[in-house]
C-alpha cells in the first residue's frame, strides 16, 4: 500500500478510536474472560487457531510476573511470535478492520493495530493499569533511522509514570526500548481513555464511540467483558 494512503488510513482509524475510548470503558479496567466460550469459538479457525487461543488463555491464566516490565516482555513476545504481519484487505477482505484478539489469533495474522489491540487487552488482563498504556500513532522509517521510506504505524506505549518516557511495544522489532532509543519512530500523537496527547500534553478529550464500540461489542460476544 502506498505510504501516503497508509498514513491517511491509520490516521482516520486513530481519530475514530480517540473519540471513543473513555465512553466505552473508564480508566480502570478489569476483564472478565469466558475461557470456555473463547476456546469453543476458536474451533472455527481450525486446529492451528485453536492452539493459538489456548496458548493465549494459558498465558492469561498463569500467575503474572510480579514486575510490570516483565509482563510487558511476556505479552510483547507472545503477540509478536503469534501473528504474521499483513494488511486488512489480504486477511479480511476489508480496507479497515480492527480484529479482536480471538480473530487475530484465529487467523494467525494482523496489521499493526491488531498487534496493539492484542497486547493492550492482554496487559489489562494481567493487571497492568489502563492509565499506563497508550496507543501511539507514529511514522516509522523502514530500513533504519536514516531511511527515507516511511509508513504509518501504531505501537503500544507503557508509561510507568504519567510524564515518563514510554517503553515501546512494537510489532516491527521484539526488543522493548524507551521511545528515546527508537529513532526510527516519529510520534504523531497518542491516546488512551483519558484523551489525546500531542508532544506529551493533553490535546483533546475522548467523548464518543465508533469503531472501538464495534470491537468491544464483538469481544463481548466472544466472552471478553469489562
């Protein structure tokens, strides 16, 4: 996909999500997961998809590491090795589709948003507070920090404290690094249930639902509820 089209697509998706997070769930989120329902629905994706979902449930049901940073590594590694990177049109036959964790694991593939969604909900399930996590829209230089090839991309940021330099959970590389060490990424804005942030400062509130609501509704039907 041409980079300009990709920029516009991801930017539009981000705008939809940043307008709806707070109304969907508050800042403090606890997940209720119906493992039996999830595993039953995973059967539609065949043996491979069922195994992937079973592995995810095993990760969520095991006692989490006591340190939050170890939980980040556990979740980041799981999702990066569980999905192949692809485009929505190839995977789902749609230009814009936000997959639930079940759908992504069932297919074994996803785009950058799907990695972030999977990591976000996994970390919530392992007890990481929602206010420490932000969806971050970036421009990523493919081929290194000095490459002229840029694509629109999304990563998950972990903020130990509100004004801390975030740790970046990325599908492009598996190593979790502080944002200051990711010179190949240029942040555009970030968002979570509290609002939208530009240059680390609140820029807008989150006040209505759209694509995010649809995602949450599908997740609830699959057995994942706030």
